[in-house]
C-alpha cells in the first residue's frame, strides 16, 4: 500500500482501518486481525469509546509500534487548550503508547477559540507527542482560516468523501497546501456498492463493488481512505482494492454519479458551504 507524506511530519499508508462503531473485544480482535493481514494504519477517536480496545490490540500485536500509523481525535467539547491537552493525555493512556502519528480536532464548534485551540494542537506536534496534526469536518472557509490566518502546521484533513459526495474544492486546497485528505465513510455506508454503475464496473473487472469505490479514492493524489471492517473477508477485500485496474471509462462513469449525497450530518455539523 502506498504511503502519503507531508512536509509537516505525516507518513501514512493510504488505506487504513476505521474502527467506529466497534467496541470492546470486537474492536480489539478486528484491529489484531487487520494488523496480521498487513494493515499499518489504524484510525480511532476519543468519541468512539474504543481507544482502550485499540490499545490492547497494539499491545498484543507482534507488529512493532513504530511500524503502525495510529490516528486519534479530540471531541468538540474539549477544545479549550487545557481540556485538549488532558484529552490527548487520556488518549495516550488508553492507547498504551507515548505518541500518536496523527491527532485531529474531530469537529469544529461555532464558539471555539480557533487560534488558541490550534496553538495547543501545534504544541503537541512540537513536543513530538503527535507526529502530525490535522482537522476533521472543517469546511473550506474554516480550513483556510486555520492555515492562512493562524499558520497551523497541519498535515491532514479528514472528511466524508466517496463516489456519491464530491470534495473537489477542499481537495484542491489540500493539495495546494501539502495536506492529505482522508476519506471517512468511503463506502457511503453501503450505498456506494449499490450503485448500478459501480456494480457494472466491478463485474467488468471481476472484483467487488466496494473495491471499485475504494480504488476510485486511492487512485487520487493526496487521498487516503479508512473503511471500517470487522470481518476478515471484508478487511482483506479492502486491502486488495489497491489492485483494481480502473480505466479512463470507469472513472468517467463514476464522475457522472451524483456528488451531493452526504451520509454523516449531525445536528452539530458546521455549515458545509462556509
């Protein structure tokens, strides 16, 4: 699996394992299994309530910690600097590690002090406790503020992105500023694999529709994807999506799909067009 790097310290496999909403033993076993299969990128968050389960998988895995890219996130109720630092320390403890490879602000809030929050995030980066830092669920206007007004040394932005939801303005900006865009919900919670166009392309290549949808993302410059998968067959299929040979006609057909179908839109979400 190819890796994505940035000048601000990111060095991340393009395909990772998303762990929401897995909990407890199921989560631990899924992460252990993924590492055994060859995954080297694990994504979790405080709000998933599974950091301890992920940490147990890391502790018991034969894969050395330094070979695993580990991402976690701070929840939006802990964005004040002291609360953010405490949340980060709690995450390290749960994950049984002394650093994470990427640490995100999980969601923005209307009343956060963006400058102070980003300074606290940057401090963790400077101390080496977070090898790279990023923001999740930031619309383009807020991402521009973070980088252009506050000079935050970000390496990544994580947002919903898949064959049914376009993110071109955000992706263009990310590439201009040496950020990786990580696609969460990359299969649109099953909807991507149900599209007739995707099914036909999969049939043509003798692969699964989910593999087509993932390869469409992984073929794009500066894009990573973190599909959740608990079972061995699905984990393996996602890993093998890197081998799907999409051609220009496949990409043209996928481009013609509607790109306005957002799956994740909680009541605290920002104005996506801001």
